[in-house]
C-alpha cells in the first residue's frame, strides 16, 4: 500500500498457568524511491498491559521507555508545545484499545516493529478466553499466529474460532492438545489471504478467539516458583445456592425508545432463566420510585408470569431519582434478611441499570455513595450497569467497588439486550458466599485479595503472593466458604518440587511468570482500590501501584511509554498511555495562532479590540445558531464537530455555567409559527437568551425585539434599532443596529449575539438569535453546559470514512472522549460575517442530540428558568 510492503507479521502468544504474553512483530519495507510513512497499528485487549515496544530501522533499535506519567509528560512538554508528539493508544472498541505508531523511513529502508503485552486470562462460563485482533490491512507474504499453552493441571476443551475464517481457511486454523500442552496455529499463504483469486484485498479482518479449560481433580491448584506462589480456586461439583436478586431499573425519559425496549427484552429473557428457588423483585425509578411488589417474592411459575406482564408494561418517563430507587432496593433486601423472608443460606445481589445522572432527590453523587455504602454495610454486592455514554461511569464504578461489586458499561447497540443478559448470566449461579483463603501470616508478604463475597459457577478465584523467605518451597492454605447446605472447609498443601515436576517442559515457560502474574494482579487490584479511595489512602495506593508498574515495565494508567524515533525525516516522538473506562484518553493538542472575529473589531472601540484577538493562546470558538446547531471548533484538527438538540418549543437549555466567574447563559427555544406536517422533528431556534453574572448581580435578557440590562434593581432597555456602546462597572455592551451585539461581563468571556430577522409575513419562520463565544479561555476549567463543556480542549480521531445514506455526505467512525460514534460529514451555517445568508462550515455531525459527545444526555441541560 502506497509503496510500503508489510512482508512479515507474526503474533506469538505464550500462555502459562493462565498468564499470557503476546508478542506482535511486523516487518515492512519502503519500496518507493522517496521517504514514506509506515504505520504500525494494532488492537489489544483493554485488560492487557503493554510491557515493551521497539522499532528497528535498518539495524538501529529505537526502544520505548516506560516512565512515570508526569515525568514522561514533562520530558516531552517542550515537544508538546511545539506540536511534535502524538498520543499512541486510544480506546477503540468494547474490548480493545488501539496502539498506533507511525515513522518516516527512507527509500529502500526496512523497519521491524515489536510490541509485547501481558494479561491474566479470566475464567468465565467455565472457559479461559484469549482474544487476538487480526487486521493486517494488506496482504502479507509471511503471516503467522502461534499460540502455545502450558497448563500444569492439563488442558481440556481447547477451541479456536475466527470471525474471519471462511470454509477455505478452516483447515489452516490448526489446534492440537495433549496433556499439559496445547497449541493453535494459523499460517495462510498470500493467495489464501485474498478476498478473491484476483483481488488484492485481505480477507483477514476480525477476531481470533482461543478458549480452553484445565482438568480439575481437586477444587484448587497451588503453584510455587522462585519465592512466589499463585493459588487458583474453582470448585466444580458443588450445588448452587439460591439467590435473592433485586433489579433497580432507570425508567427516566432518556431511556425512552430503543433503550427501554432492549431493557424489557433482556428482563424477559432473565425471567426465563430465574430458578424456582430464587427470590426477586423490580424497582423502577424515574421522577418517582415504584416497586413491582412490596417485598422479594419467590420465583414460582405464577409469579414469573405476573412479572412478565409487569415488565412488558415498563415505560420510560420523567427525571432520574437514582438515589431513591437504589435505597428502596437496599432497604427491601435488608428487611427480607431481618424478617427471614429469604433462605438463610442464599446469595443476595442488587443489579442497577441506569443511562443518566441523578437529578431528582439527592443528586450529589458523593452523598449517594456514602449513604449507599452505609446502608449495604458489605452484606452483599452491588452491580452497576451504565447504559450508553450519558452515565457518570466513574461514580457508578466507585459505588460498585465500595460495595464488593463491579461496574460494566452496556454499549448502546443492536445487541444491548444480549449484553444485559450476558452480565446476568455471569452472576446467576452463585455456589459459595464469604469465601476466605487463609495463608500463614508469618510466611507470606504482599498477598493479593484473599476474601470474596461470592464465588460464581464457571468463574475462578486467583490469589498470588510472595514468600517472606525467598527460599521457602512449601505452603499450606486453609479455604473456607458458605455453601447451600453447610460450610465448606478444606486444607491444601503444595511444595516447589511438585510444581517443578509439573513444569518439566521448560521451553513453554517464559521468565519469572508467576512473579509477573503476581505483579499484574497486584497492580490491577491497587488501581481498582484507588478508584474509591481518597486522601492519604489514595496517595499510598498510587505510589505502590506506580512503583510496581515501573519495576515490572507495565504501561498502566499511572505510567507512560515514551517512544523515540530517528530525528531526521520529520519524525515526531510519541507517548503511549493506558486509557481507562469512563475517562478520556490521552491526546496532545496542537495550538495554532489564530485571530477570532476580526469582522467585529471595526465596530468595537479600540480599547476593547485586543480582547477579541487571540495571538498565541488557544482559541475555542463555539457557537449555537439556527435550529439549535451547535458548532464546536477543534483548532488543532482545523476542523469542527456539530450537533443539534431536538427539544420542544418553550424548553430552556443551559448553554454555559461557570461557578468560578459566576457567569451563566441559558437559552429558551421557540418553534416555527406552525408545525410542518411532513417532518417528525420540528424546527426550533433560540428566541430568548438570559446571561447572568451572579457575582456582579447583573442580568441581560436578549430577545429578537429588545435587550434588557438589569443591574441589581435598576433596569435599562434597548431595541435592535439602537446603535449603542454602554460601559459600566463590570459590563460592556455594544449593539450594532439590526445585526448583532457584543457583550463582556467582568473579566470573563465575551459573547456575540446575532439577530436573524425574517420577513414579518413569513408563513412559517419567526425571528431568532444565534450565540457565539469569544475569549472562552477566560472562563474557569469548571465551566459546563451544552456549550461551556467544549471550552476545554477536545480532540477526536476519524476512522473508516465510508459512503452514507446521502452520496454527498459520507459517514465515518469518530473516537471522542473514549466513545466510538457514527458521524456524518456535513455543513452548518456560521452567521458571524454574513448574518443573512451565513457561510458554510464543514463539520462532523454527531447524531442523537450529541449523544456520546456531550457529557450526560441533552435532557440533563434542561433548566426551569432563564435566570
């Protein structure tokens, strides 16, 4: 492709005792006669940590160095300010993150890329699963995947499947397993990679999934190597406990449509799977909280039928009283235990599903967390499912982790119902509660988590630790747990000789794998604890996780890998970071010199003109105009993002809110004079804007007829026929007759409001307003609102541009704020220079009221009054 030939690509994976090390090696050559850019672009599982990367160009190796994130950033601050670095790792899908490095190489030069990442494979539904993304993007002369598995307990049920495997490729995907060893290999020839005999496109595009389990003659397995141990616990032949499950479901207005339909669909499937000895109930929360039954009830066939009827009738409406719904569920579960309404030996869980943020009752997330933790008191786990991108995922994750559960994002897609059902399946078969694995305290230091609220059938508990005496080679462990009939208790013993005997086939084992498994698990758990921690505890957890990340060379959310490149041929250094769910990925912003709104400076007094011109600081021009068309300029991309808000006339939207400067801007929507019959979504525009500075006790109301300034109790009025320059303490107002007004308040930002006048007898449209922001950098970092949130730098990546429904407007995938959105290339009008006709601004249009781009959902920004 483009004279760059990837002539070799090898994915080499070694798995020893569930711990996988993957090495991806890619070799390319520049067949052109000028220097060219080569891109190494791979996707790896979100659960993995990158441990190494290097580029070798014509025999010279450029390594990646893992450093503390702050150190890496400082080292490259100079490069960043000159616009010379790029973020290398981005979230790219549900399960994956994308690592991408490009380098310019001279004609006839060769480059070898090598990336290593490691992860502990987790057992789910009775299988370990290893996931490899296969997407070379061109035909590769030597393409090979090799997976070697070594399990001292012995391997069972080895499976390998590829989403891209056609009938012709089925025979090339080979798997063998005998005893402790298993292998999967895939080595297609050039012709076998083609989409058709004469095609140059590659058929290799999809996922290769390897699954297996181990032989289990005992409930657990203990391995000791070089002063470290790992203990796997997964009993298989125990009866399941009955469970008590409360579903707390968000039925606020934002769940309307597909989301509530998929929720109903998932709940109906779950009702088919609930066992007759289980107890359950539904709690719905919108503005109000309502319950299906007053207490948990047994899953008899009659009750399940009644529950199905209830679920079919669930509709979405109102606000989001998350606290009320969750507390009702906790109180109901607590009462059921206290009043012995549920079996003593049973497992209780709460599953909450929400797509938004609390905005009725108690809406302070910190306060909700405290109250929930106090009410649950560690008695049972809370699982929080965040539907879509409007949720405060950090809040859901913190609250779940504090209550022995976990959070999971449910992606808004055609299979959302299956995702919900899949999560339920994971926790639907509890076998034990209160599992404790006890190790001799005087012999072990640095033990990973060793007590677990529930053990679910098909999963596995993994504990690792370090011996105080590095030469110790034996260990005795006591395991306890509560089953459906009685307590489970047994002792297990292992010595290093037994492990060594099991590990006779040394070539399968890489380095100090148990030590690295222990480090991986410890870091993962420290980072998890850190999410809910505060103050000194958080600092200590951070220091410990950082120390281990650096020692074992893991790219974690606390470290960055600095990738160096040859300094000639315009190469740029890069920083690789680990994205985390629910938070933005690392990007580097390229600030450009730009002048804003030069057209207004002629009508602005000279003293003010400089404040509308930004020479070297970044400029974010954001605006809202027309049928709420929001345009977000992204200077470093020399591009823009736009979205519409479809709301009813009369709705008031919060556009900007800055708690520090006290500036708020709200806008009220108006519609056309009469609704258009052929359009489902009616046109709406801003008919009123209310601008407040609460610190200065100032209010400015702008409508298409007049402008009212209220300073304390004093009111002054103007019309659009006036030409005015008003200067008073903290306020400058310039009205350019029948065109626009420029408003500055205190030391905060300035705004331009454009008047759109239509012919008075127009059968459909009425006059409306457009808002443009200047000098938004003067507002604080805490600024929020539909427009205000974009005053902070934002970056995005566009992938896979393809034809859309309109031949002139292609669709693409946009990765923004860790979300993957389908966007459409289009135009929006900018009316600053030409208020009558406007100028077309090309932009990427985000559908569904800006979902995935704006924080939360658009209904979160509806307020009750202009001031």
